[in-house]
C-alpha cells in the first residue's frame, strides 16, 4: 500500500506534507516555514517572553508534532534566547523516517543552518519519555491524542491541529477547557485558525482573545491569553 502522506513544496520553498486521506496539508500552502515563524515563534514565544522576561523555564505544549518544524524552531529559539524550555508535544501518527529525513527546513535560513542535525534528532528521540536535546531544550514527545493526554502546567500552547473542517473533533470546546485549566496565569495559546466559533468558545471559557494578522497569504490568526 502506498504511503497516504506525500511531501509537497509550499510557496516559500519549504516542505509540508499532504495527507491524502484527509485531503489536507500540514501547513499553509503559502509557506510552511513562514507560517510557523509567524504564528508560533513571533505570536507565541516572542510575545510570551516580552510579557515574562524573567520567568524561566518556559513550558510549551504543542498539539501535533507532525513534521517537527515547530519543535525544531523552538529549539533554535531557546538556544538563541538562552531560555530553558520544556517542550511537551503529542502525535498519534508519527512520520516514517523515509518522510522526515527528506524535510528541507534546515536549508531555509543559512543563519540557523548549524541547528540542522537537530531536526532528525527530534524525530528519532524516544516516544513517551523526556529527552535532553540541547543545552536549553528538553522535550517530552508522546504518542497519544489530545483527548487522552495528561497535561502539565504550561506557559505557551501551540494549537496546530488540522483545520476544523477536516478534524472538527479537535476543535470541541471541552478540549480547550482541558488546556485552559493547565495553563498558568498569563499563559498564551496561539493558532493559525481564525474562525468566529473558535473565538467565541475561547472567550466563553475565559480567555482574553485577540485577532492578529495572519502569516503571508492569510488575513487573520488567533491568539488567546489566560
Ligand atoms: C496541521 S498538522 C501540524 C503538525 C506539526 N505541528 C507540524 O508543524 O508539522 C496536525 C498534526 O496533528 C496530528 N493529530 C491528528 N489527530 C490528533 C489528535 N487527536 N491529537 C493530537 N494530534 C493529532 C496529525 O497527525 C498532524 O501531525
């Protein structure tokens, strides 16, 4: 049987994946690398650090490890900012080596090219246990779902599930309630998704919700503070 996941190239030259079963890509077609930098680094980690310059370590929770792009950029961010990070990520469907070994994220920005080997190391790290990946970056990668996972207190949440149209069960209000309870006061959740329903649900739960400009090719995204 052929692999239902295919590598594609997005508009900024970086790879993403196309899931044939869901007919859905893992990132914006307008640029996977640019999207991750914008939604998760800039509007997630940078914003949190600006509000909390002295609170360390930073605890990040990611929904959907996938290609490892967000995890890898977070490792680079932690090293460059010298901020210790505890990164908790979950993924029910890990990629095969045949796929992850071809991803070109390490070639997207020469200034961070020396972090290239870490991308594969993140994929190879053991599932369901903690791993010290580098001086400032510790990761716990679990092969599980958001519905099942036991959460830890967190400062920054990368909500990077497939779109609500494709995987509506991952956008149910009770999952955001589950996350909200484990977010520390002042913590931030960031996502590429900009639906009115999501914003209303987050506001009902108690988040302070912000519409923010989206990454290239997308008008808006959502950021929400506890
Ligand atoms: C939009 S992709 C993004 C992945 C990743 N952040 C990246 O940059 O490649 C969504 C990811 O969520 C994963 N996923 C699917 N069902 C899930 C569930 N119930 N709980 C957590 N993650 C899930 C998918 O397998 C996929 O890897």
